[in-house]
C-alpha cells in the first residue's frame, strides 16, 4: 500500500512491484541527462566521441532555449527504483483508503490514477512527474521494449489525475472564497495546475519520442534494421505531436476542437505601418517572435519546421557516429582539407602557369571563365576541371553543409566551409538575411539575391541530373552525388524553390521533401512581409518626393513569374507536392503508416480523424503478431487523444460489423484497441507486469472479464502476488474481489481433460492429478488478503463438494484412495486459520464490496467445511483401520515352556503353564490394543460425522428467501449438498458398521484361538484380557454379562455399538434416515438384525464359552 505521504505520487508503489519481480523484465529505467550536440567540433577532434547521446526533440530544445539548432543543455529529472521493498506479506492488512485507480465508464475517459497522495497535500510542482528512459536494452522487441511505454503512460495518467483534483477542488471552493482576495489565490493555483497538466502532456509525448528514437538509434547498426527504421519513424511521429502541442491543443488537433472555419494566416503586426523600422525588426514583429502572438497557422508552421529540422539534426548526428565507427562513406572531408581544391592547385602548379585558366590566375570564378571563355553566370560541372580527390572532398563538404541546413544549423555550416578554405561560399549563402537596424548585417538586395539563387539552382539541378552515372558505390547504390547537386540543393533551400528541390536527386527521402516544403512556406511568408514593408517604404518616399532614404528601396520587388507562391499556412495543400514528387522513394515513403500519421497531424481537420480510424480498424483486423508494435503505437495514440480530447475519441468510427452497443455492452474504438493490446500483453509472460495498468483503462465490465481471463493463466506464487497487488492499486475498491471470484471459479469449473501445463506452474504432487492440483492451488488467489478469506471458504467448499461428487460416481470401496486429493487440499493447501479469519471478516463487514457474505451464511459455510473435514478425517481413520486389521492376525501358536512328558515335577509344570498363559495373554493384549485403538479412532470419527450438530451437510439456509439463497450458485450448492448427503451418509453408516463388525469378528477370533489352545484354562485368561480393557473391572469381580459388553476387548462391546447405529439413524434431529433409499434401508435393517443375533451370542456367559 502506497503511503499517502509519498512525494512521488504513487510511482514508488509501482517501482516496488517491478523490483519484487525481477524475472518480469528489466530494472526500472533511470534517465540520463541529455547532452548538447557535439556539432562539428568532432571534425577537428582526433579523440573518438563518447557514447552516443540521446536523441534531441524540438520540445526539449524549446525548453532548453536552444532554438532551431537545439544546441542548449538541459538537466532532466529522473526516477530511480526504491531500495526499500515491502514484503508481500505486509499487504495482508486491509487498506484504509480506496485502492488506486477508480475506473469510470467509457464515456468518462480513462481510469483515474488516484489515492496515491492525500488531496490536502497535493502539490503543483510537476517536475517530479517526468519519466525518462535510457537507451539500454531497447533493441528490437525481443526484450521488454513495452515497459518504457507503460512507465510513461503510468506517470502521465497519475500526474494528470492528481492535478485535475487540484482544479476540481478549486472549482468547488471558488464559490466559498469571494472575500479578501482569496479567490484570486485559488484562480492562480488552478492556473498553475492547468499549466502543470499541459507540461505533463508535453513530457508524456517527449518521453514516447525519446523511447522510440533511442530504440531506433540502438538498432541502426544491428541486423534488425526494419524495427530500427520503424522505431525512428514512430519517434518522429511523437516528436511532431510534442512540437505541435507546444502551441496548444488547437495546434495539435487542428480544426478539430469545434472551429467553424479554418483560421487564416495573419501577422502579429502590419508591416506597412512600420516604415521606419528595419526589415529584420519588421520580420520579427510581424511573425510573432517569442511571444506566440502570431496566428495559429503561423505557429504551427514554425513548430513543424522546428520539428523536421530536429529530425534532420538527429540524422546528421547518426551519420557522424557511423563515421567514427568506421563507416565506408564518411560524412565529412578529411581533416587535412583546410584549403580550397588542394589537389587541383597542386596539379596546375606542376603543369606551370601557362596551363592555368584564363589570365593566368586561379580564383573561384576561373573554372567558369575557362569553360565559357569569359564572364558568365551559367554554372558548370566543377568535376570537369577538379581532380577526383578534390571533387569527392567537395561533394562530402557540401553534403555535410546541406544536412546542416536541413537541421537548421546554418552557423555550423558556414563555419565548416570557412574552416575548409572556402569562405566565399559562406558569404554567398548569407544573402538571405534581412537588413538590420544598424545596417551592419543583412542584405539590402535580398530579393535580388533570392531571384538569382533560384535561377542558378535550377540550372545546377539540371546539370546534376545529367550526371546520373557518377559516384556509384560497388553495390550499385548511389553513395555520393556530384558536388553541384548538393550546392544546388542548398541554394534551392535558401531561395525557397521547392519545385527545383523536388527535382534534385539529393532530396531522396520523405523527410527531405517535407523540410523543403515547410522551409519554403515559411520563407515565402517572410518574403511577403518584407515585400509589403518595402512597398510601403517606396510609397512613402514617392509621397514625400524623396530619393531612396531607405537601403534596398531603389530595387523593384522583383515580382516575376519565377517567384514561388505559398499556400498561406495551408499545410495540407503544401504537402500535396509530396504525392507528385518525381522521386519514387519520396512517394513510397509517404505511404508508411507513421509518416502518413505525421502528414495527417500537419494537415489536421478530418484527415486526422480518418487516419486514427483507419489505423485502428486495420490494427483490429490484423491477425499477425508482427503488427504488435503498431498496435502498441495506435493504442497509446488513442489513449492520449481520449485524455485530452474525449469528444473526438467518442466520435471515432468502429470497424464494420461492430455496433457501439451489443448485448448491453458499450464498445468504442478506444475500448477495442485496449482489449486487443491487453490480449497481446497477456500472451507474453515477460509483458505480464504491464497488463494491470492497461486493463484499468477499460470499463468496469471489461476490467472484470479481461483481467479474470488473464489471471487464470498466472500460476507462479510471486507473479500472483504482484498481479493482485497491481489490481488492488489500480482498480476500483472491491473489484479485485470480483475478479478473484471469477478466476477461482473458472479454474475449479474448467475442463480437466483439456489440462496442459502452463508457464510458472509447479510440478504436480505425487498421487494428485495435474488438473486437481491446479484447482487446489487456485484457492491461493483468495488467501493473500484477509478480506478475501470468506470467498476462499466459499470456493474451497465448492472444490471439496466437487471432489466428493466425483468420488461418489467412482463406485470405489470405502478403503480406496479416491479422497486423497481433498485430504491433501485441506492439509497442505488451505491456511490453518481459514475459518477463523473468514468469520472475523464477516463480522466486520465490508459495504464497499457488493455480494459480501453475511454472518448467517458464513456460519452455514463453516458448518459445511467442518462436516467435510470431519468426514475426510473419519475416512482416513477407517482406511487406516482396514489396513491394520488386514495386516494383524488374531491367531498365533503358544510356546510350551515345559514338556509334560519330561521329568519335571507337577509343581514345576504348573508354574510353566502359568507362565505360558501369561505370555500368550500379553501378546493377545498387544494385538488387541492395536486393533481396538484403530477401531476406536475410526468409529468415533464416523460417529462424529453422523451426529454432527444440525445434521451433516444440511443446508440450514435452503428454506430462506433472500438474495444469497436465490442465486443460481446457492441453488446449485443446495443440490450438491443434498446429493452428497444422499450418497455419503449411507456410506458412512455402513462404513461405521463395517468397522464395528470387523472389530467384533476379529476379537471373536481371539477368543477362538485362546479356547482352542488352552481349553478350560482359557476362561480365566479371557477374563483377565477383557478386564485389562475395562477401567471399571476389578480382579476379584466375577465374570458377568456386563463385562462381555463393556470391555473393549470383548466382541459383545462392538456388536452392541453396531446395534446402536439403529438409534442414530432413526434420530430425526440429524435426518440420516431421509438419505437412505428403500434398497439401502433394507440392507441396513438386515445388518442390524445380524448384529442383534451376534450380540446375543456374545453377551451370554454360558453361550460365549460354548464356541
């Protein structure tokens, strides 16, 4: 039981559970601080890098304040497993508060993670709620890759429930706190709680992204590339959700929150009204800056661009890691490259100055002049005059710069080309910066520069496409494109020319296309702002008759046919270009379910809803377990949607053929997905620790059915304890009792012929059928907590009745071993204090658990259990008696100590005979003691069964008319008790008579043997023998008829007891005679008549010695 004062709000309770069960997966993940990207300093560092850093997400970068580059550091919270583990036995005390999650109906959303912390002590500090994972043991799905999802969801739901209580409490108290400004304090607390909920959502999405990206990064170099790529795509999906969520739910669920119209892209300020401001300041003011004052479409565009840049940033870092791991395709040129084209310059120097290009000098424009015979703006293939080594280095250099541009790390790209001896490239790439207020940075002719960049990149892309046969690796796969292709790609990004980019072979992946589109959309918006601002300046100048007082106004706006047109923030229209891409790979990757989901969230509106429905339906219809990873993904997606936007989740369409309500059961897509996911988790023993949490998110009816079906297959004692503890912590109070009732009854009533040993099941004890052993051990489910003990008594009696009924149908004699199983069950399986604890719990009562057992029914159940226990004990004693009497012979030969024909005197002969008679009598006494004691135990036990108070197995509640007796189970119990009575009461009577009669007949053999060997002297010997077993007999008493019926060594004693059975059976108090059939009663009366005859023969002194 988690303490109400735990500062971790219940996570410690879960960690205790996980730590107790080491065989169920890995240890609890401990977070590792996320490091900043080492960037290109690796380029000059000969020391191999440290271990690969954790993937960086836009949300994390935003919290670090690192902007697009994501270069900042962040210190993150972590949970670690508790070192103090509670013993499972400590859980035997009933909890004082409601247990764990209160699972509502489906319309109320997911289960509430409650009662882990007292409401009065709830805090707003949400930093404790973060869940982070490491990259250890996340490769593929062979290990427990499901646990990080479970932990992240558990923490998120727990935090959300705790903070929602704060908000609800504030709403309830707000009306009572309208004086002294206290209502303002409450509003502030509620606002803090809502902010904490938003942050918890962000952390949940970021956690899922980190989980997937870490696993994808771990799989990058392994043989399991399929799961690695799928994990990366899933991680990018969650990362996109986190990025969009940072601008609010309306940004994430675009046009799905009740908007009547799609919002338009508007600016925070009018650029035409800011004539006196510098272009850079105007751009920042109009696009919203850091204050989120821009319109929603613009916020989403910025968030999406930051997300895709982070994706490319991770791709670049992975490429650097592979390079340090010995990749055949290094991402960077060798460190020796510090000057421009060193190989080509050296070759020209060897040929002499006369062989140099035009004018005898060598500079960046020289190749162009050499190729075209003079000044020209047309690009050329530099590989035509560069050495192969220089061309390869240039291609790698520009490829690295292109990847950095895609990652939004422009400063690093500029530094890289500067350090590689090509500063002129850095200068040419900086022309897109708007002019600053001090005029020291930015390009006053920015529009002209972008226009020229578009023209150049288009021609260079055409040139790159014509060089299709160059730089192909040995496998036939292109490893590196010509340097002109990468340069054209960079210029197309800088000039927002997405059409040219889509025709450049460098843009190979879906992510490349998305980045080009999003960057182009934002760049076009920036151009529109600066164009409007420049036009307003020109108009102001013309109105005042001035002469271009503002730099840049002397140039036209360059509105020509080559200017790209944007979509005004409509990402759906913008992303349509991906479907029309000439690159086949881009089109194919767009069909990936994760990438399709990213597109759907970027587009929003009905596309998003249709995507969730389509994925849900396909997942439910899939029968291949290989789809389990996608089932996990879509389940967590729907769970998140249900938490933050339940109205959308309730509108999701169900698969064809499934109605929302069938047989009174309410179905939803969310419910069906959880059911299937729980089914999969239940099918893998290593995933069993995760079943309880996801089951708790179902409706109460499905929780009862699903978790009961799961627990039926849990057999290990340790696994049972932990699964039950999770259920008590996560399910509504009392639901665990309902579940265990189903589980135990299901195991007891299962088909014994279909038994198959399951994982965790112990070996079957010798002499017990495997199916019987499973049924007996099922009672352990109800023996871990005191409040379950009354139900343990109910189910144990049910199983005992089943054993007795099966024995009744076996037609085995009374000495058989068919009742061995119930005897072992009582002696070895059931707790010794079962009756006491069950009675104590019933006296206390528990109103929270419907169907609790009343005290009157408990007394009836206790009497039933004692009746069966007494019968089994009597059956054991009877079996022991039959075994003893079969192995103990009443006859033995006397040893003559003195030979009568010898020379001994008469006196000596008498002494010898007397000694012989004493020895004979002592031996007979020992034999009689064995049989008499065994017979006494058996007969007393059987008599106790027949004279049981209230009647043996009499259902005293049968005639009552209440809820407990009107159930089908109660009626079946009454019928079973009646069937057992009608079978076992006559058997017990006959068994008792058989014990008594066989004892008497055995003792008669003692008398016969004595008379045969000692003749007239045997009378004194028998009197002494009988007297030794009668405490009231004295040696000087005469042999009377009483001794022949009072001594336990006398046959008459046992015949008399046998005859007394008629009185016991005839007694109406116990109702024994009612259980006899006519045939059985006739047989009983017959043996009674025989016992009467035998008693008469053995009770007369004269006739007794006339054998």
